[in-house]
C-alpha cells in the first residue's frame, strides 16, 4: 500500500477494526486530497471538515474502547452525500442558485442509516440543478469535470459523487438515480454504480416518492464496496410507499458476492442482450458496442446462457418520460427565486405546468402499461445486458450549446437512451466499467435483473470484475 486512498472501502473497514489505520488518519488524508486536487474538478460544493474531524475523533475513541465486533459495519470510513440529499444543519442546494441558502432541519433516512453504520461525512457533492441534467454544470459552482480528461463532462446528476470516488476523495459515495443519475456518471468516470430495486432503499422521511422513479444507491470503485454500502442503506423503514424486497439468503449483499451464478433451481442464468436504444432513435458508438459485445462473451465464459433479445421498450415513449420528469421538476420554488433557475429547469417546469392531474395520470398509465409489456416479454430472462450510454463522452457545454433547452433535452435522450426505463420498471440495474477507448476513456456496460434480484445482479457483477479487473485503473490525479 502506497497511500490510504489505495485501500478500498472494505479494506478500510478491516484496517480500522484491526487498529492499523485510524478514522482520524483517513479523514485528514481525504481532506488533504480534496484541498489539493478538487479546485478545478469541482466534485464538492460544500465541505464539512470541522464536523468530520469531530466525528473521526469520536470514532477513534470507540475503536480504542469498544469490542471490534460491536462497531458499526462501516465504522470510521469517510463518505460524501449528494447535494440533492437533505442533511440536517448542512446546506442542501439541490444544485440551484434559487436554493443556495437552504439548510434542512432534518436528515434523509439514507443519511441517518449511513451515519448509524459508522461512516463520516466530508460534505456534499455536486449535482445538476434539481437533478434534471446529465451533466453537472450548475450556476452555484464551476462545472464538474471528468478526472480522466478535464474538458469532458463527469455525468449527472450524481456527477460530483462519481468524481469524488474516481479521484480518491472518498472511498465510496451516496447518490441517487431517477433516470440514470448514478449509472451515467459511473460509466463516464470508470466506476460501479447500482440503482437498487424500487423500495429497497428509503426516500423518507419527507419525500413525495416521485412515482417511485428515483432511488438512493451506491457509487464505488469495486462491486464489494458498492455491496457494503448497499448493506448499510437497505434497511426497511416504516411507512414507505413501496415494500422492500426480502433480504438475500445470507442477510448481506456483500456476503452474496461469491455465490454460484445460477438460478434458484440450479439452472444456468439466462442473459438477454440488445443494443437498441430505448428512448431515442440514435446510433451507438462503435467503441461502446465493442465493450458490450466483449461483456457478452465474458458472461458466456462464466457459465451464463447468453442470447439476443428484442428491445423491450419503444423509442416513441421518450416524450412521455420527458413529461414525467418535467412534472418531477415542478417542486415548489419561491416566486422571487424563479428567475435564478437555469434555462433547462425553467423550460421543463413550463412544459409541465399546463399538464392537469388527469393528464399526469394518463401519462403514468401509458408508461406503466409499457413497463408491464416489457417485463412480461422478459419474464424468462434473468439479466439484460446493454450499453450504459450510446456515446463515450461529451465535452463540457455540449448539452447547453446554442442555449435552446429543447435541444438540450434531445441531446440528453440520444446520449443516454438506455437507463431511464429501469427507473420505470423498478428493476435493479448496475453500470460496470468493463472497457475503455483506445485512448483510455472509460466505457460502461449495464446489467439489469428482475425486481428484488439485487444479490444476483451484484454476484454476477463481482464475477465479471474478477474475470476482467478494473479497480487499479485510475485517472491522472489518483
């Protein structure tokens, strides 16, 4: 080991318990890295060094005084929370100048659960305004830049979380995903990101649920780190609108990673693959297709039955998805602050404003019927393999170029036409960094499983990671 950030999160947990590394050392190491390297990357929008140091001292006291077996599962390991996730006493701006002074009086459930699991927050990571754009270019901070090449986007809306993990500012991070917001930046930054099954992770205690589309999830360098973070997040909370699926047989997603890759009846897992964009008529970059095809061959080598399947969604559904996201963006904003919203945010809110309650229900009915048809078409398919994105990357400013928000939205749909349908169906989906361009930019592929089969999905992801390791590939700032 040359540096503390070379340790994975799981390794850090073990090192803290064994008293080889202290929580204070970890926090100071990461704060120093953020201070040295985050200036032009803009992964963080708010740092909380004082509370982090205080929490680290208390964590270190417990390491000395408590039985290691009694320590929380992620005791003493640093983390960061997304700026869309409310944190008591720490400003949560939702990526917007209109909410720059917002300091919530309460924590989101996922924050409470992760703190109970022992993590130490270093602050809040950048997001796009209200999570609408798939590039983090808010007015409240500089654009979040891809650490692999700084003229390129890092993705969004969990872009700051992805950069923080990819650059070694935290070992893993919390994010959320309403239409690809974890998986898009993971693909662009060379990381693992899981959108869990709907209902597996709480969106409480005060949250509308947003039709069940968004969900909290982990972003990490390794599948094991993502599974460990999911273990801490996936705690059923009373009163949630969607029932949590049952836990895996062992009770731990991390413990399930070595399980056999087979169905419950012992038969081989069935993997359907397609590269037909789901929400837009667009082409897929040949380098992306190369990595997707290679992943199919890897899955065959691991003992899965791999075959082609038709795309289960029709690109004509794209406008309906767009309307739903417009409704989701219509959160209350003080009238005097509306002018501070970015053009894209104002546009989608204006487009949603005339839609009546009956109209919203009609759109949701259309999408739900499409989801039913898709799930029935894939009822005998355990996993679906697609690219995560249609393109390798895009330069900073690509989506806002020309200033027309309608063009911005269309470019987003063509850039990311695979992710959002899984937010509609509620299926778990993971993006894995299983390839790279010839000049070294990461390329992600996506696997989705049947609802509730997060453990199977992660076990397959871990087997792919073992067959084609990626954890030692880092951007220059590492």
